[in-house]
């Protein structure tokens, strides 16, 4: 399947695709997507999300920040995916 048809939110794809060698390529793809979609999703999550949803987003963000100091790639992907899935609920 051509890369243009890949689902860049798929956890299995990210686990397989993201390596030290191609990290910058992965980041480039994510930046394009994030610049287009994420600000609107965050705005909606902040304005119409329930208190429980907002608390869950804060918990996930705190874990991502903690992982910056003690990076574990597979866990970071799990938490990052959960956060992004949650802002799009």
C-alpha cells in the first residue's frame, strides 16, 4: 500500500514505522496533520468536553511530560495515541 494511504494514527503502524533512523520523517508527517487538525480538536475538547474528559486529558498530558525524562517509546506511543484519540471524541 502506498504511504499516502497509511493511517498515521494507527498504533501498530507507528510502533513499526517510528525508528531512530526515520524519526524526522515521521515527525514531518505528524506536523502537517497536527497543524491542520489538532488546534480545532483541542478547542472543541476544551470548550465542550466534560470535566471528566478534561481531567483525563490532563492525566495523559502529565504522563507524556514525565516520559520526556524517562523515555519509553512504546509507552509514549500508547499515551500519545490515547491523548489524541481523546481530543477527537
